[in-house]
């Protein structure tokens, strides 16, 4: 996986087929988790029609039971349950649907082969490995992942949400936990987590997915910021 860089049409990176396959599958599974936990309709590419931004409730929103989904759809207030409930009632359906749309955008961009048997994010302990598809995908035989400028924010947001879910599953609750997992993955020193019942292979695999998603997200955001600065400088020079 190479970092994203700006191009005339947007942003571009080179990913291995396995990287595209795994990350797109995780995006689809996180989208399914959100659909289930937020009560969005099943089997629709666009959960709310045009998915236009609104502040109106589309129904009584329920609080997610899955702690990973709750990270993506948190309470608005820790101190006032009524405020949190009202905010959730007014905004959760639209927020969840927008997140699903972003995750689907990401998955479609990298266009991987899906394995229906893997992984089961609704389970308390995720599986240790994904079974990768053998077919070529639309990201290109040369491994190019091209993100248009109009899609970049959705792609970055999807990668962030994927990392939040994986972090919850792995018990990464603080910045120190995240840094430690990164260092362990890089050093190939990931071990068992008896508290969560995760063996070393499971933690090594999902830790690697977490680090890869973080690298992609951070490099895309950096490329977007660099691109924005360059465009501003270009605009100033033309004045």
C-alpha cells in the first residue's frame, strides 16, 4: 500500500489485491452493522432515497446495542439522557444512512470480491482471517485506487468508521492503546488477549487491518490538505 497523492482528477494510491479485498469487505460489514443497529431498511443501495441532508426524524431511532455501533452513533450528552434521546430521535437515521452511503462508496471504489461467509461483525469475537477472492477487480490490474475529489471526504470518513469498529473489537480505547497496537503490528509482536478471548493470530490480523486503514485514511487526508493548499496558492497567484 502506497500513500495517496493528488492527481488532476483527485487522489491516487497503489494497493495490493488483498488489501483492497479485505478493506472493502470490512466496509460492507460495518455498513451492515449500522443498518441493523440503526434500524435502516435492508437490501437497498440508498437507505433513504436520495439521502439528502435533513434534520427531520424518519422514525423513532433506537439506541444501538452493539458497543461498536455506539461508537459510530454516540450519545449527544453523557449527562442528560433526555437530550441524548431527543438528539438521537432527530438525527440518528440520517447520520447512520450517510455513514452507510460513505461505506458503500468506499467498497464500490475498490470493488473487491465478496465472501458471504466472512467476517461476522455482529459476533463478540471476530474471525482471524478473511478468504480473499481470486477474480480481478475494478480497481485495476495495476493496483491503482483512484478517489475523485467529490468522493474523498466519504472515503476518508468510511476509513475512520471502519477503524472505530475494529478498535472497539480489539479493545483499543485510548490513543496509547492505538499507538501500542501500531507498534506491535509493525514489530510483528502481537500476542494473545485473554481478557477478550482473542488469540494472537486474530489480534495480529485485525491489528494489521486497523493499521492499514489508518495509513490509508491519514495519507488521503494529508493529500487532500496539500491539494487544498496548492489550489489556494494557485488562486492567490492569479489575482
